[in-house]
C-alpha cells in the first residue's frame, strides 16, 4: 500500500518541478511512511510514498521503471497473483530487478497494453508513464478498493491518491461542488465520479484512462452489472474452496498478517479460513453499551479457533478523542459513524501488524442487508393500500428508543420508501437527510444528475437484482471501501478483503436469489465449522450508539459543530428542527445531525 501523486503538462517544453510533486506526496505520508520517491522528466512528474509489504528491500522503491527506463509506474495496492504472472513473464525471457508486484505490472503493460488489467487480481490504483508515446495511463481496480482523484485543465492533468494532496497544488481552488454536497447530505457519502471540490473527479471503479495531447479518454473495463447471473443452485463447498484460495492469496506478504474479528458471520468465516492456513492474530473492538457490543462473540470465535485476540472496549470519550484524526484522513465529508470505531480498530491493529484481513463485501455479495427483505415486503404492500395505511397509523404510536435499531425507527424508515420504485426506495431507506427536507437547510431538493445516473444503471425488473446492484455499485465502493481505505491507510496499514476476490464476485453473481438472501450460503459453509453457532446468528451491523450519545456525552460537542455548520451556508431553521426533535425524542434524528456535523468537521479539516 502506498500514496501516489503526479502531474503532466501537455506542452513538452514546460517542466514539472520536484517541489510541487513533493508538496503533494508529503500530505500522503500516512499512506507510506517507509520511503518516498520522485521521478521528473521535463513535462511529467511522478511521486510516491511507500508502505513496505512485499519486497522490503530498496529494489521495491518507486517510482519504478522497466530495464530500459521507458515505462515508469507509481502503484498503490497489491496484486495477489503476481507470482504466477511473474513466472509466465520470466518464461518469455524478462529479467526482473526486484521481487515486487509493482514490476510485474510494468511488463504486463508492455505486453498487453490496457488489456493488462484483465490479468490482474488485486486492489490497485496506478499511473504509468509511457515515455516513447508521451502517454499517461492510469487505472483503478474492479471493485474500487483503492482511490484515484484527478483534475484536468487546458495545460494538463494532476492526480493523487487523496483529495487533500490535490488541494496542495496551485491549479486547485477549493470551491464546493453543489451536486456533491447534495449527494452527501442524502447518502452520507459522495458517490461515483463526484468529489466535494468542483473540477476534481474520482476515477470510477473498474475504469482506466489514457491522457495525451488529444485529451482524456476513459474506458470502463469492468462493470458489476455485466456479471453473468445464471440463477443456478451452486454448492456451498465450491464457494468454501474459492474463498479458501482467496484467503490464501491474501496471506502472502513479507510482514505478519492479522485478521479483524467482530464475531459476525463474515469476519468469523474469514478468520476460520485463515486459521486453517497458518497461526494468525485477531483484533476486535466493542462498546460499553451492551446492545451494541458483539465482543463476546468475537472472543468465542477466537477461543474455538485457537486465535490470540487483542481487544479494546470503547467509551464515548474514546470516540470523541479519535474524531479529529478521523476527519483528517477522511478528506471528503463522510457521515458513516462506524468510521470512528473502524479507525480505532485500525489504530489498535497497526500497533501489532501491518496487514489485516477483513469481511468487507460479504453483505453486498450475499444479501446480508435488511433492505433486501424490505424490498420484498414493499412489493407486497404496494398491492394492498389498506395494509400500508394500517402500518402508517401503527408507526405513529411506536415510541422512540435508543436501543439497537428499534422497531419504531425501522418501521418509519420503511414506510418512507414503499410507494417509490425499488431503485429509489432503497436510497430513501438509507438516506441521512430525506431529499425533500434539504429545503429546510437552504439546499436545493433537486436530485443530482450524477446520483440519478447511478440509480438508473441499477434498475432491474427484479427488485432483488436492483437491491444487489445498489449495494455493489453505490454503497460498497463509495462507503464501505472508502471507510476501510482511509481508516487503515490513516494508520499506515493495509486491509485485504477476500470476499472481493474476482472469483468470489463471479460466483456470487451466478447464485439463485434464495442462496443470496440472508447470506444463506455463507451460513451453510459455517454449519460444519468449529464455529457453527455463528452461522445461526442474526445480522448485526457495526453500529454506533450515536442517538444516545448526541443526547448525552456528545451533546455539547454536537452543539458546537452544529453552530459552525451555519457559517458554511447551511440555514439554521433545518438544523434547529433536527436538533429539537431529537432532544425532545419526538423523532430519532441522529443521522441528519451527524451528517451536518460531519460536513462541519470536514470544513475545519481543510482550513
């Protein structure tokens, strides 16, 4: 894992200075504290920060070139099948200078061009400079695990792993993108190509691009919706073998690898498969509030698998102390409150190991979210209007509660989306601020076109497929994977996700819906494991008791930041409405309040 940054002028007579590249890579120190490098050749500049995981020697230093010094690369990520690819290339007479996966990409590119991406199994964002053809080529992995931001002008292009690095460049003027802000307030994160700063874009997952004097040309080499869905009934043992191989590939490193363990199905399954390969240490956190705490399950799993577990129980003060660091590494507004304990977990883990396996992707691929069941019942209710009215009346009498996702809160959320098409209702169920309530904040209620385009691409005649596509095209890359990347790299460590191996993704797409609902096939795998009881557990998300804390331990802190948000163009009327309803317990408004607080914290982090 690393941090990358670069700049290219169209005009070959213009020169990039080493200082402007270093200004960007210095901001990325946390992504690569083990080394730095800069390559300058007149109109091109490439910068790199190194986190040494594979080939710890100086031979793994970047920027890296081929033996002729014609092809140069800066690479962030890991290629899990690089040893097999290297052997194939060596048979063709290629002599490698290092033992790194980075060098393999160089020669794959020389052989296949853009089609090199078809051969890569891993998580990555990289940029290649082709000196002879004066061409910049950059790409991002299939699922969007590693970030890539860029900004183009008539003079050229500047790019980096993180937004904050680009903000150090004089071409960038930090003006907020109104579409990105509206998307954030609705979703709690910023989707697709959008960034919070006007003019800066994110390279979409599964995309590559070439940049020459003729301009920028984007190419989508992988789309989730193109995965073949044959509806076959496939065997749990087959998936177990595929997952075991995915885990084995992700244990390859020149440093110790650990595993995150929450006690849920996904992380427990990965921990079991990893423990079958070699001894491994597990890392977990919990909460002092018992209804939000799963640490007893994590300890049970560790004991039955013979794992050493390193655990920490969080208090509200721990969360409050971590927040400034969280928003320093999450360099766009980000309202998923679980980012805070995730950051703390990564910090704990980084004190012991540099790499950890995680369960990211299990819910999105195998139907772990309650929205899938909600889609089913919404379809039923649309045909029975009287039942909808009855539930609406019932929701008015259910009391507010600070428990883990209380029934009243869930029912009210559910009813907000029932009358909408499946691709819109799922977004409304998970929204932080409902679109029509943006007007109270002085924000346009018009849905951003960029967001609507993503939603349209997820539409399907079958509501279950719509739900899966939304999870995989929107929530996974722009929330879950952003959270994992920033929280881990903010603590100079690498997180690897076996569920997102391309063989696992392809396998999941071919399943019958019944096997992709409630993670049935994952439960079947666990049924013959030493931790079979974990497979019988109900789904529990990595939730934070924020509703309670905003009325208690974090009340003064919240008020301070909500007052600040007024200074950034948000109207007081809506803020006061959300605050008063939450404090009086008339409505649970923690999501709305936390989204506004997150925006305020982000604003302060960039000034």
